[in-house]
């Protein structure tokens, strides 16, 4: 019975306010019935008003985190969050390739949902050429898809083409998230392209709220949790989309400004 319980890994930064990063991933793992382990890549000080300081972890410490988990745990699926620089990305790539930690879900934290770049250009190139080809699943937001695919997305056909371009770079399965810029928006539409070549759209109601911190982390973490349980890829992505929409649609009052989503909203729902 040793290591028989499903285990998943988040490789991400620690957000002190609990709304995003590693904390959002672990909230999601818990809500989906998965034991969550972590490789901490950075520590971030912040609250609902914003981020005020961050400290990256030394790469030799990250090496040790990976080694200790590999020596003891049976990680069935893994995900990455924000990786601050090229050295950190290369360290994660090296260690993931050495370990047997299951399929990798890459949340390419490059740009915010509003289009502001988070990653310096040199680190972006490392992410695209070294980490992206390892991705069993890639989950870019609208602006990240434009950045990675090096094209403007204005139509559904553009989104399909951008997703195909990203798949050609090595990522096997991709969920490209739609834009949230239309003030009269009624729904959120994402495009999914599977390794098999099957493509389809996912749609959920749009919720007008400022409590959306950690949505990208949560989507990728939910996919990771489902893969760790052995859920087929298409179903894992569909469950994750519904899980996030429920978490946004039933907000909790934490903090004063940009708050977290509600990871407990879907606990009593059948999402499959």
C-alpha cells in the first residue's frame, strides 16, 4: 500500500496571501482529492492590493527539493507555475527530466490576463525552447498565446492557428484561454487542441468580479490533479474548466481588493 494514494506536484512560488501560486495549487489538489507536494521556486510577499517583494530560491535548494521527493514519493503528475529567470527554468527542466514525476502541465506565466509582461525576454526564450517541449499540457492565457505563437489573435480562426503553432513547438495538448476584455462579455470561450489532433471549444458563463486571483494556477492545478487520478486528458481539461468557473462564480470575501477565487465552491458538485 506504500505510495498508493494519488500524489501530484506543484513547482511554483509561494504567495503569502494564499490566493495564487503554490497555495492556489495546493488548495486545488485538496479540493480534487489529491495529496499535494511542492517544489518552492520563490517566495512572494503580497496581499489583495498587490505584490511587494519576492525572493527566488537558490538553485541548489531546488535541486535538493526534487531529490528528496524523488527518493520517497510517487508523484503521478506535475505542474509548473511562475519561474522567474532562465537559470531557474533550466534547473526545473534538468530535475524534471531526471525524475519520474508523471505528465507535466505547464502554466506559462509570461503575461497577466491584462497583457502585462511578467517574464524578461531571455527567460521567455528559455521557457519556450526548453520547458514547453516537455509539456503534456500547456495552458496559456490569451496574451501568452499571442506571445508564444508570435501572432495577433483577433478571430476564432486566429486562436486555432496560434494553438496549432504552439503544438508544433512540442506541447502535446493545449488549452488556449479566451480574452476577457469585452465589457459586454456573456461567456468565456477557450480552444482545446489534443495530441490526437481533435480540437474543440469550451464555454462557460462570464462572471463580472474582481475576485479572480489564481484562476490560471487553479486551472492548470485541476488538470494536474485529474491526471494524477488517471482521468483521461479530454475529461481532465473539461473538469478543470468547470471547476474554475464554479470557483469564480461563488466568490469568498477575503482581503480588500483583488481577492481569491473559491476553491470550495465545487466540492459538492459532480463535475464529470
